[in-house]
C-alpha cells in the first residue's frame, strides 16, 4: 500500500529524491482521485494519466516568461513536464 501525499505535503517532494521515475509504480485509482481533490486548480486529464492546469498570461511575453521560469524550476527538480503555449494570437 502506498501513501498519498497531497496539498502542502506534495510541495515538499522532489523528483531529485527519486520519488518519480519511469520505474515508479502507478498509484491506484482511488489514491489518484484523493490526491487530485486536494490540488486546488488542478484536474485529472481525460485519460487519467496526468494532472493538468491552465494558466492565462496577460500577453505573449508574460506567458513565455512564465514558461521559462517554470522550465528552470523543473530542470532544477529533475522533472520535465509537458508544457504547451496555445491561443496566443
């Protein structure tokens, strides 16, 4: 049985601590549902494989600044999420 770490506890975890890798077993569905409920503004994707959130930038530069800052943090953490810039025109 695994332990669900959610909300503030989730923030303290790091991929550098080897808690997430290609070899990490998937969480049972009930644990996924519980975790996602505790993550304000995040949702489970339609295929239930990832958590997703939409951010809206003031303009193209603000959106790119946000993505670049998020990328720098992700690199430090050893976590490389899919990030997409859409509808910027």
